[in-house]
C-alpha cells in the first residue's frame, strides 16, 4: 500500500508504516495538510494487522522538521485569524497525543534540525533516535511564542534545571546532550537510518522483543554531552522564582556561559519567557501530556493576544533586523500572577483523549 500527499509520503514496507515529511526546501516545516496526512495514516493503520510499527522521518539532509511554518503563522495573525490559528495548533497537539498513545511502536528519527512542533511530535514517539548532526530545540521565545505540542513536558522531564535553561534561551542541543537529558533514547550513525528501518521490521517480527533496547544494542553509538559539565551554574541560576530572579542569578554567576545565557534571554520576549518558565514547571510537577497540551493551548492563545508573536517573526524572518520591539521590555515588568492564573486548570477544551474509535483520533 502506498499513500501520497503533496508534502508527506506514506507507504508500508515489510510491516513498517513509513511516514516521511517531504518539504525539504522549507526544512519540512509543518503545514495543516501535512499534519492531517500524518494523522490520517495513523488512523488507517491503527487496526491494520499488516502494519507492526510506524517510523517518522524527514526528507532531505537538513533535518526532520523545523516545526510550524512561522511565515504562515504571522500571516494568519495579521489577517485577524487567531482563532483559526488556534485550531491549526490544536490539530498539531492532537497529533502529538495520538503518537504518544498509539497502540503500536512509533519510532521517530530526529535527524538534523528537529525543533518546535517537529520536536514535540517526534518526542511523543515510543522510540526517539538522534544522529550526530541532530539539533533539538524549542526556540519559540525568540519570536514571542512559547514551547508547545508537548514541548513543555519534554523539557520539564530533563534533569535539574536544564528544561528552564533550554526554554528561556531557546538554545539547541546536540545528540549527546539530547540523550543525556532524556530528550532522545539513543544515537545512531548518520548513514545508518536505512539499516535501522530494516532492523525495526525484523525485531517487530519476533515476539516479546524490547524494540528500543534491541535497536540500541544493534545500532547505538555513544555521544558526548557538552552541557552536562555546566549543570552547577544552570541548576543554581534557574532555580529562581521567576525570569527576573533567574536573570539576577545569571548576572551574579562567575561562569562566562551564565552571562552569555542572560544576554540571550534578554533578547527574547519577556512575556513569552515568563510563560514558558511557568509552563515547564507546571508540566514537571504534573508530568502528564494531556495537561501539558491543554496548558500550552491556553498559553498560545495568551501570547497570540499580544503583539509579540507578529513582531518577533518580523524581526527574525521578515526584516531580519533581529531587533524586536517587545510589548513589555523587561522581565521585571511582566505580570507573573496573571500568567499563573491563565495557566490554571480548566475543562478539557481540546478533547485530546478520545478512545480511537470512529470519530475520535
């Protein structure tokens, strides 16, 4: 069986359902029809006994996916289509939920650039594989937005205060750090993807196999963590109660890397940074994808109601002056209590956990 859409290639080979994002000229940035194509394939294969496992891949040498299409995001907001944009985001969130709860193994290949929504969806897989060129990030605060599609949960699960550091700076991590901090399961060689795909099919044919362990034993290669040696100042500084206090602690740190982190945070949207901080901490406390996605959806609506998202994308991708004029210029001026109230539990507005029957995901 082979299903094709314009920007997603879907096929079945030796019992393995292959879903390949195919928009390499845009670094496989996700459009709504691509999200629906992936989701439709998962629905079609859910009860298909010939499909034993799923593999998520990105076409081209540059990466799995850069996430959502920011230019499309900005156009929608400028056209007054925030509600429609929230619906598009909800579809991405629902896809992450479907991947995490899928009854068959889902293996994501987080090759090259894997960021934003691409990172969120790939991270929901049961087996997450990186390569030496992988660059994983939730960099949304740089454009006035927040980690979403489950990103706050995956960052919140990182040890110590690594999640806060990555959320507030928007920094990317390589393969070694991704494995060290639980953002990926193991690393394979750059040219080993096809071999791993064959091994997935072979292992799924054997009863009782631990797929992740089997693949790691067969193909895993060690990578060195670069950020782990900086855990001391990261854990101390990012224990601050809010972004303003974190910046003060970074300023007081004797580590040069701490001063550099403070500079990067100050370049980002203060409202987005404070919202991202609270999202990561709430997700760490709850450690459950459903709640994380619902908070992220509320947070998305909140920051989209400010001028910062449009302004951030303008500065980074349109005019490329990298000089955004944020609506609130300093972290100390952000209303942290208002953000906390916005994130408080509400009814399940997304309806993410349908039972998978017809009409559900």
